C-alpha cells in the first residue's frame, strides 16, 4: 500500500514539473510574440471597426424580425401553458352553470 502512495506522489510530482515547464513556455512565448500581437492589432483595428459598424447595421435591420419572433414565441408559450388547463376550466364552468341555475330557480320560486 505504501508503494502505491509513493507511486501516486511521484505521478503528482511529474505533473507539477510538467505544468511548471508548460507555464514557463507560455510566458516566454507570450513575451516574445507580444510585439507581433501589438503590430497586428494596430493593423487590424480598422477592420475590427468596420466589422462592428456592419454588425450594428445588421442588428438594426434584424431587430424588427427578432421582435416579431419573440412576440410569436410568447404567444405560443402562453397557449402551450393554458391548453392543458382547458378541461379543468370546462368542468368548473359546468359546475358554475349548474349552481347558478339552481340559485336562479330558487330565487324565481320565492
């Protein structure tokens, strides 16, 4: 049993060393490639602004369609929730009509 615990500890140690090596590699690559990333970001900034502009225009065009779809979905959801209760509402309505007719007939008889 002790051997298994030592083997597990060795595996954890190997994982820790591997993760530290990968973290160090990530830091080195990040520092080395930072100038390239900054230059590309500056070069691509106008394209990003155009993308944002066209995305905003498409959103303004699609917004009425999305609003209509949301309203239709809300109506469908409401109908889907109400329809299962229709038999119960019908039974309650029939009981109400029967009780109402009895109270009206007793009122007329007096």
